[in-house]
């Protein structure tokens, strides 16, 4: 069996079926390392604050510095992969992420840690933006592609709760430096395996010229939008500062659209949004990420503030949802897509997830895990396991190989923008009664950037 991988105008071959699946697992390992970064850091924030003497306001930039660059460079990273080679950009992104992780782990000052986190976000964005396109080109047969997408989707959607568990273990057993240092050997392994399992493009191959004006305007627009979102709770959503930053982001986005409609080789051809699957997947991606990330952080806060769980116990509490999600993503989801197409599994999964969220809304102050949390987790596990695969397939199915990186960057950007607000502290909730308002601050901080 021969699978063609088109990369920057060249064609490479992988004839070994086992090798292709090993390559998928390498891509999943890289994705997991990047996805769990925000939650694994969240667990260690109290220790970082104490050790480096951050103020409550400046501590937020340990998370925000990463989110700004990660969200800003996703679209550009995907397009660069189309122009100069998906494999080349993937290795560059992982290398930057790995070296920046080492710098974060060795940081002894506030400015150095925040700066290294910002660089880490650039590397993570570039690697994430092209990983889906690499996977799509590895698996061209529909049944295998659906199965591979299910595995990849499970890693992408389940990595957050794994981060809570791993962060609790590393922080409790060692210290906060190791939540970053552990990325270094993993990143080196990913680079070495990528060199072995994925074919190299022809030297000097390039499929086109970079639209510099478009790249600058869209990257600046996305970074401003992420900045406004992650600071919205603190500054106020109707404050002049928040509205001004959002207005600046909108103006830059309008400038980007104007540039793309006139330039000969656009960074993002606007005709892509006339494809129903791509347009729908972007909307679903934003709403899906906003709902799931909000549920994840609120559920973690509920388990800690109301039920008194430790970070390690919180990570274990999410295992039922992850196990169900994994079982569906890896097995049943692909079969459902092959039999019923994309629309029915996606709609069913989203309805199940919505039912799970509705159940969680009624969680009382004096609740319990079995009665008030576990049922919603089970429904969300079924919903996510069923829906995530069709969303990714819809986002990638209608594009040519020469634009697969751009499509990958688009879907990652939609998930990023949807999840950015949920990655911030959710503000006061009805659980913060007099009985819980005085809970030790370090407990609340384990899932909140500030």
C-alpha cells in the first residue's frame, strides 16, 4: 500500500502501514504535550507565585503570555506549512516549544519565565497548526482517516484533565520547575521520531510566496482579540480598554480581509469560507471549545472549592469522562461517521454534551460527586467522543492538500478563540458562599491563572 504525502510541491512515499500509525502516535504525543500545557501550568501557579514572588496581577501573564502568542500565530503557522513544508514547520515548532520549555523550567526571574512562555506559545502554535494536515496526508482512505482522526481528537480533547493529574503529581512530588522540564525529553523524542517516520521534502521546495501584509494584520488582530478576551473579566467587558482593544482587533481583521480580496497570492483565500463544511466547523469549533473549557474549569473549581478535592483527586475525578471519550473516539466514532456521515454523529454528540452541561448547571453548594458531577461527566464523555471526530473531519475534508495547513490552522484558531475566555478565572459563582469564600487561596489558584 502506497500513501502519497504532498509537501511543498514534492511527493514522498510511506509504504509501511505500521510506520504510518507510529507516525500518528508521534503526532498525538506532540499534540498532548501542547494541549495539556495550560492546565498543567495552572496546577503549579501557587508554587510559581511563591517562589518567584509574583503579584496576583502579574502571575496571570504566566498563562496570558502563552495564550497571546499561541492564538496569534496559529493561522500563520498553518499557512507557512503549506508554503514551506508541513514536516519542516512541525519540527521547527516542536523544537521551539521544547527549547522554550527548558528555559521555563530553568527560570529564576519573573520576566524570564513570562518571556519563555511567550516563545513557547509560538512554537506550540506552529506545531499545532500543521499537525492535522500531516495526519490527513498520512491517511487518505476514508475509514482509516476517520479512525486516525478519532484518536487524534481524543488526545486533543482529553489532554486538559490529564494536565491536572500530571501537574498535581509533578508539583507535589518534585517542584513546579518539572512541569516544564518534563517537556524537554518528550520534545527531543518527538523530533527524532519525526525525522525517522515522516519523509523529508525536497531541498528548497516552496509552493509560493508569503503574503506579508496579510500575515502581519491577521496575527496582530488575533493577538489583540486574545488579549481582550483573557483580560475581559479583570478589566470589565464594557470597559473602554476592553472595547478599544476589541475594536482594534476588528479593524485589523477588516484590513486583513481587504488585503486578501485584492492580493494575488493571499495568505487565506476567502473562497474557503464559501465551503459549507469549513464555515460550519469554525462556528461549531468556537462554541464547542467555549462550552467544554468552561465546563472543565468550573467542574475543577466545584470539586476543589465545594467538595474539597486536591489537584490529584480532581484529575482522577475526570477519568470516567476521559475513558468514555477515548472508547468512543478510538472505536465507535469512526464507524458512526462511515455509516451515517458527519452530520448525524455531530448533532447527536452535541446534544448529549448539551444535556451534560444542563445537568451540571444544577450542582448545589452541598452536592456530591456521584449525584451532581458524575452524570454530567458521563454525558459529556459520550458527547465529546461522538462529536469531536466529525468536527475535525468537516474542517479538513473539503480542502486541497496545498491548503491543508491553512485549514488546520483555521480549526485550531476557532478552538483557541472559543477556549480563551474559559481559560480565565470565571469570576464569582453561587458556590462562593460564606462557607466556601474563605477557602485557602492556594486551592482556588490551582486551576486559575490569577
